[in-house]
């Protein structure tokens, strides 16, 4: 299978990082993840990114709440970039700024980063895996915090092209961050290669949460750190909500444990010192519809008479961040 030239930086990075056991799988994984037969909108997203103008970046900011690229734009290039970037909508994770264009995303992902960043082990020089990382916003923040190599994995080809749209403007400044359109199940078993692994907003989508925790465990080197963020409910170590067909209008939500149950699960899998560093209700200011994500958002998923409940009658979204270590 021939190698697409745009994927060469990913191949080179895998070689540099000693990920040869994964390298042989990349051609098939990339071909499947970017299969035009499976994803009918994919050609339009690819064309949009390829048509973005070549603008010279004067500065790139990965260590600020808004991931931004300072570029000079005239009125014509601004309109062109704005129109092309909106072809990739909805934009869910961010915010971003390209020149004068601010991509006001559905999620204020910077708020989540502010809550967890003070509790992380120093990321300087680390090899990091971001599981289900969306379009890569948190991956850029990890690089801004000093990570040497960041691999974002997410099976969405839309997010793949959003990532590459941002990277288009960063050029060499973004060379330490990479995106592979796969899920955690496509990571080679017992890889034990990463210093820090993030799994944020993934666990509740997995029909077997214990298996997901084991998969995360296997990606970490001994002594590595897991950062796990997921939906939770209030209660003791035995409290777990198993919703019906939908939770907050999402059809693929399986298990919402209490944070105490979650730390118990992590201990059973083999993690050491699992501890909650943040737990809070999701607010309408943190997740909302914008001009860059015009579909329904959190406000539409809550009971209008009782916003402490979802439209299905479940407790409204509450999220916890748990950090644990692989011995």
C-alpha cells in the first residue's frame, strides 16, 4: 500500500518514538479511517483544507486558553478562510483563533483544561496519548505544556480534517502533535509506550467500561499517568446509572458511575492511587450552541421545567476528573 505524502510526518514520528510495532498497521488504519466509501462528506472536508490559503504565521500560541495562530489576513483571505473553515462545522472542541477569525466552539474546552492542568505530572518531554481527543484542542494544550510527542486518536474523519486545518496554519510549530483516525481498540495490545494517557469523554460511550480501563492501562509505561474524565452521578462506591436508550439525547451512553465507584474500578484494574481532582456539573456556559456549532446543545437536552434533570429524567450531566498511576 502506497504512503500518502501528507502522512509522512506521522510515519517519521512513529519511527523517532520507537513505535515500530504500531508502524506496520498505519497504512491500513489510515485507509480505513479516511475511507471515502464510508464517509460521504470526507471529500468536501479534504477539499476545504487543501484550499486554505498559505499564510505566514508570525506566532503560534499553544499555552493560552485560545489556541491561536498570528497571521496577517486581508479582507479577501479572511472571507476565504472563514468560509472554508465553516465547511468543517460543527466545531465542538476549542476555542481557536486564526488571525482575525475566532472559532467559537460548542465546548469551552479551555475550562476543562484549567480544572485538570494543576493536577498533572509535569508534561515536559513526555510522550502523550489523547484518546478520543476530538479535533485536537487538548492535544495542542499538551504540547503547549511541554509534551515532546502528542498523539491524538479519534475515529471521526471530520475531526481529522479540523485538526489538519489548524495545523495548516501552524506549519512547523505543530510538528510535535499528530492525529490518527482510529479508536482505542486499534492501538496495539500491551503497547506500554506512553508517559501520560488522557481519556476524556470516552468511558461512558463504551459498553464495557472495565475493558476500556484495561486498554488504557496497557498503553502506559510502568509509572505512567492516566487522566480520566467522564460523566458521573452522585453516590457511594456501589452507585452506577445505566440509562435507557438515550441520555441527554445521546444514544450511546452505557454506564455513569459515581466518582467513588470509578476509583474502585480503576483500583480493580490495577491502577495505583486513583483520586478525584475535580467534579462539577456541566453548565450552559461551558457547552452551548454557537455560530460554529449551530445544532442542538446542552440547553436542548435538559428538562425545561427542571434543569437538574435531562429530558429523559436522569440527573443532568456531571463530570469528574480522576488521575491514577500504572505501577
